[in-house]
C-alpha cells in the first residue's frame, strides 16, 4: 500500500489538514482536495512534507484511497461531486452528523449513520469505510502522541484492514469496529465527547479501548 496515493477531500479543513499532514509526514503520497484548487495548493504548501493540492474532483480521481473530511452539511454535495471518480476505490468517510446549534445532542440521519448514507449516495461500486470520528483535529495536527484510538467500520474486512493501517501511519491505534452500520456508535459518541469537553473542561476528549488486544491478523 506504500505506493498508493491518498486523496483527502475537504483537506483544507482542520481534520483533513491534520490527517493529510500526518500521512505525508509518514511517507505517504498525499493530495489535498478543496472546492478551489488554489486553496488546496496553498494549504499543501503551508503544511509541507511533499503534499500537493487539487480541486476535490481531481484529487478524488488521482487518489487510490479517498478520505472525505467535510462537515455534515457538505457531505451530500461533496460525494455527488466525487462519485464519478471513485468507482472501484475505498472511500473513507469521516463525517459526523452534527446539527448546529445542538451539537451536544445525538442526531443520526434517517439512514442510521452518515457512513451508511455515504454508501447509499456513492453506490455499490464504491467500498465505504468510516473512521476518524472521535479525534480532536487540533491535537492531530501536532506531532504529539495523543493517546487516542480510532474505530474503523466497514463491511469489507480487507478494506477495513487497509484503513486500520492508514490510521497507524497517522500515529494512532486503529481498531476494527465491525460492520459499516456500527459507525452510528462512533458518530453518536462525538456529540457525547463535545458534551464532556464542555462539562469537564477537557481539551479534546477522545476514546481509548482498555484491555489487552490481540491483532486479528495474528
């Protein structure tokens, strides 16, 4: 997988930029996508580590794995834009269905989760995996060990495993979370973490799974 190109659609946002930077620093070939190519190029130049920038559709076309890091309100339009370019690929959806101003309340969509909605919108030719729901972007953009686990969901176990490996490249522990429908749990947890941040004055609460875990590949 080291020779593959990773496209981060919506990569000028806080989460997208953080993921792109970490993967590029780890030696991955990474393209930042944005609605405007100039914005993507400027962000790539600022972040460094060999990142390049393109418009979202061009980045999706160039990527072997496409990570979508846009707000809930932009998910449908963004997926419609990249859909012609992602058939046969893995699309990693990071979307959390936060509905301002009540972002501390769980508000899952009719499809059951943002990830399932992404699969419905992209169609059966695309393998949707979801991840990175519960990681604070302002911590991820640093070089610190933030001690946060990332639950990875998808119906294709091999695709999940590839994304778990990408999470590892980003300096986090990726864990299989099961079927794509299970993404609802992590998406909902984001609202709870936001509530915890406010209630207990936490600077970016995250998840850590306790116990001794044995790698399923072993």
